[in-house]
C-alpha cells in the first residue's frame, strides 16, 4: 500500500492523465473525471474506476445528453494495491485508459484481450 495525501494523489492522477495520448483525450465527448475515496456500497470494494454514461457506440441521432459522462477513480483501492507512487501513476493510467475505452464502447472482454483489463 502506498500512503499519499490527497494532493499527492491528485498530482499522480494529473501525471497519469498527461500520460494518456493526447489524440485519445481529444476524442472524448462530454466526459468529466472525478475521484472518490471508495466505491459505492453496491460495488466491489476493490473497484479501481467506473465509467458512467452512454458509450459513443450506443448514441444515435436522438441522443441529447446534457450532463457529461463520468469517469470516477477510487483512491482507496488504487492506493491499497500499489507499493509506490510510480506504480500508482501507472495503475491510474491503466484505469483511465480502461474507462475511456468504455466511453468508446469497448467491453471488458475486449479490454482483457488487448491487455488493458
């Protein structure tokens, strides 16, 4: 487990977001990023992140979503699984890319095949 302050976690998250290719980030459509301490009670307590929204592949001409889709990272599970700040940054990057993939309609099975599971 890596012990980090909220500020250190936020800096690690920013470094991780900066590591995501800019072309991928530019393709996001109405997505906001959030950090929560722990997953909600109805989710596994080792959940690292979650995408909540309508994947681009499910949107049609009638889609008029005003609120942004959400990608939420869970600080507790991420810090508990990592040994140091470098591993934390890597795991945050993997989690962000994984959740961004859901925005593009890529499911968990395909992400595992691609090595982003």
